[in-house]
C-alpha cells in the first residue's frame, strides 16, 4: 500500500509502505474509511518540531476492522470502529481514572494517513458502532477520534457548567469544537477569539455568542471589558503558544478554570504570577477514549455535527496539498478519503 511520510519541513510524500500486519495478539487491522490532517501535524511540517528521519504521519481515523489478533474480544472483522490517537488497554490505573491517554502501555498512533492501519491494544482503544454508519456521518465520527474528543476534554477540564461564561482561545478545529462542547455542557455565554471570518461563522453556528478579534493584551482587555472587569469562569486554551497560554490565564476570573489542550511550544509559566492569579489549570493530551462512547452516540443521534470543521475534502493521494492548505490557512481541517 501507499501511505503518508514527512521527510523534512514542507516535504510530504505519499509513497509505498509495507502493508500493516498483526504484530501482537492484541492488535487489530482496520481499513480506513476516512482520515485527516491535524493542526498538530503542522508543527513538524513547519520545522517547529524535530523529526528523526522520514516519519509516517496521521493519528485520526475510523474504518472497518479487517483482522484481529487472537486475544481481541471487543471488536471483530466487519465492524465499523473509531479509535483514539493514543492507544490504551483501558484497564490500568490511569485508564480507570479516565486518563487513557496516559495509559501505562500507551502508544501514540502515527500511520493513520494511509488506507490500512494497525491499531495496538484494540480492545481498549477502539469503539465499535452497532451498524455501519451512513456515509454522511463518517466525517463527524472521524472528528470524535481527536478534535471533538480534545475539544470536549478542553471544556470538561475547564469545568464548564450550565450558565457559565466561557472563552475559547484558538479558532482551529479543536477550538471550534471546544465551542460546540461548551454549548452542549450548558454554557450561557461563549466568547470565541478569532480573526478569521469563515471560522467566526462556524463558531457562531456551533454556539458562540460573541466574537473577539483582538489577541494578546488587547484581547485580554476586551474580555475584561465584556465581563465587568471580572473575567470568564472557564477558558479553553487550544493553541499551545506562550501568548495563547498567558492570554487564557489573564482572561480568567479569580477562582476560574483554564484548560490547555494545544501541544505546548516554548510555553513557560512564572510561579509568582500564577500564584496570584488564583486560577485552576488542567490539561494535557486529551483522554479521547473516555469520551468516545458518548460522542459517537451524540453524532449517531444527530444531536451534533462536528464534521462541519472539515471544509476541504481530498483524495488521500493528494495529502501534500492538504498540508499546504492548512499551513496557508486556506482550510480549517482537511479530510482525506482513501
């Protein structure tokens, strides 16, 4: 088969690879129904995160089980499944506490931008649907495997409550689905920080009540002006830069909650400033597997449509064009069809 490989910054190739095979009795092989390019893929693509030689890419996926190892019990060939970007046995202490992305046997998926994929720890990583979903729901089910699960974790980690005022920092797919998640959790006022008109429209469609285009100190002041100088109850940091993290903390009321789900790059927190901010901080790699059953059910019931974040659909062999479109902000998120 052929799959996606990043050779160096800006150099993405779709080239021949070995077909995946069962390597452990807990593995499954799936035929990918859809995959996509993630904003976090852009860090190495832009040269901001080192890679060690040619690197297979992709960690978001859904598809049909082709083969399972002899110890796999919860999924079987022919079933449609969704999995997380982090594998988990779903039985270790970290998993039982709901942090499957810190499973003691965790592996990070990295070969999903391909027609076939090996999934380790299949029983604890994959969630099967009762039936094969209609094609129009596949994009939304794909979104549950990372960006929706991460946006949901951002809202959960920021302790979004009914009636809350919420700020979302970042207008990528995760930030937009953080807006959707906050709305589902009952937030009354959701302020999306965005400078991009198309993303602003989608944020409002997902439930944002206000848009703030300013960023940095100006953005913080705008939020304070809108909240009578108090700040927001919950702030979702969905970018991963120093500016976005400090903007999130400074937008939060005393005693409020900040979540951080953007992969951090050169983010530093100063103890004294943090001490006097009196905010709760919680985040990290989203435990998507914790939320998958709920999110899949919401999609299948038609209660949410997170697949709207995919505003460009390409054949998998055109994956390099998908990376360019996201890098140049011509697309929010690119869906790839094998």
